[in-house]
DNA sequence: GTGCACATGTAATGTGTTACATGATTAT
DNA sequence: ATAATCATGTAACACATTACATGTGCAC
C-alpha cells in the first residue's frame, strides 16, 4: 500500500498537473530542476506499472477498443485514489526523522502543495519543519562543542559545520517562506 | 574495482582511523553524526566482505592458528591497497556532477582529508567545490527567473529557492573554511 | 533510405532494508 | 537463571542502474 520511494510521488505529482506519458515524465526529470529523480527507463516504466497496479494512475485509452499496442505512446492520468493518496502524503506531519533523513522528500512535498492542499497546510508544514530542524540543530551544536574541544579545526569538524549551516539556511528559508505565504493569504 | 557506494568509503575512512569490528562501525553510524550511513547489519557486513574480497581491508587474526569462529568478534584493518584507494578517492577532482548529485559524498571526502592527504589537497577541493557550485547556481538562478515570471510565489518556486539558498550556504561555508585552512598552514 | 528523435520495454546486476537466526558475554 | 547486550550473519524483497532490444515517424 505504501509508496516509499520519492520517485513514485514525484511521478504522481507531475501527473496531477497534467496527464503525461512515461517519456514526457522522463524529459521533465532530465531537463528541469527535478534532476534528482532518475531519468532512466529502467526505473520510470516499472514505477508507472506499480502505480497502475495499485490503482493510483490509469492509462488513457486512445480508442476504446484497440487492445493496447505496447509500443505506442501511452499517457497516464491520476485516478481519484491516486489524488487521495497524493493529498494524504502532502498532509503528513513533518517528523524529526524527516528533517534528518528525508530532506529532499520534504521539499518535494512542499513544492507540490500548491493547488492540492489548502494554504494552511503549507503554513503548518513550515512551522513543523522549522521546529524539528531547530531541535535537531541544537543537538548537533552540542556535539560540535564536544568535537571541537578535543580536536583543532580539522576538516572533520568543518564538514560537520557545513551540515549545520545548511540547516540554518533551511530555517531562514522557512521563516521567509512563511512570511510570504502568510501575507498573501490575507 | 570501483566502490561506488558511499558506505564503503565511509567504512574504510573509519578503519583508517583505527582498526575496528563491524559492530564498532555500526555503533558509530548509529550514535554519531554519520547517521546517514546505514546502521543495519544487512548492509555493513556484506560491505565489509566486499572490501575484504577486494583486498582493501583484512581481518586481524586473533591467534594465528585457530580457524576463524564466525561468531567471534572480528576486527578489520586497512591494507596498503585500501589506504591507496582511500587517498585516490580523496584526491578526486570535484566535478559539476558531484555538486549536483553527490553532495553528501563530497562532505564525507572532505571530512576524511585530515591526516590522509596534504593540506593543499583540501584547499584545492574547496576551490573546485566553490567554482562548480557557483557555475551551477548561476544556471539555477536563470531557471528561477523564468519560473517566477510565469507564476506567482507558489510553493514550487519557494522549494526551488530553498535549493539555491542551501547551495549559497555551502559557498559561504567553503570560503570560510578556505580562509581557516589557509591561515593555519602559514 | 539513412539517421535521429520518439517511445516503451526487458534483463542482469548490485545494493540497501527488513526481519530473522545464532550464540557469547555480562549484569541482575 | 534469565534477560540484555554484544557480535555476526543470512534470506527475501524492493528498487535503481546499466545496457540492450524494439519499433515508429520525421527530416534531409
């Protein structure tokens, strides 16, 4: 039941925007900022099959009778069940685990919120995101203290700091984004 | 010949610091900032076997004659071949592809540089890192212009901006790190 | 009519995840 | 003595990557 891979949600998010073929989706992954999702046919077509088997997407019948020529262009659209699971995914709370391990999934979720969930959900997302991030960053900073008290400023410590600073940038971004979204909804 | 997975290099970097057992390595992944490398026995022990088969690590013989009881603690150390491949990996140039797709591998490499490659290699790393990142960020900003000219400040645009701002944070970090390392070496 | 972009697919391989199994050592 | 922790391992499964296969339609 659960689609755990980001790729599957990346696909259904795009299909929500408009029905497309596997080839169209691949081109999006190759040419746009969604580079991180694999552009290889060996991942996309099987993923579409899984989604179809799960009933989340369906192939548009070109003409109702012809028994699908497998070599012909085949556009998929999101089913109602697919839309429901997209919304469920978008509405999931932001956990500590997410901010530690699933940073890119979180951003994918946020990117897809517009038009699919109410503005208030996006604001809640940002609040939770900032909250969990701040908590985690506190722990990291404590660890950093211990590390740097023992060692001089070696590359290990610097690399660790890089992680912290990236998270700080995310917090700053979240605050900015919330201000923007909050203002607009008034 | 090539170890492509980050896990394998995470392991040999730790083994370079000191010989350890698979269990010790797991604990490091669980309790320290190296959380991102899988802590599950199903990944670590097979990875150690691969590294051993490749001749990069070797099990320390507790006593020379006893034919290894498989249930006994087994500490691994890095072989000369393993050290050589660690250094080769650390000295690899930073490519455009790396900054786009392999951010965490890059930070792992940088973290392991101390004591394994000369300071000048770390400085070169930072230069290349900053260079490739700046070039890529330029492209992303151009894409952002096009996006935001068409759409209002939707969540998609904001998510995109988040990526850019994280990269900007990395550039700022690289500059700071270079200043620090450069000063110290004088 | 030859080459290229379109469009979909399969097979082999490697690896990470989850869950389970095994036994030793230490603590209560 | 029994539970927890130490320590290593295997098996089933899912998934991504790579490389290959297949055929269409258009341009030149």
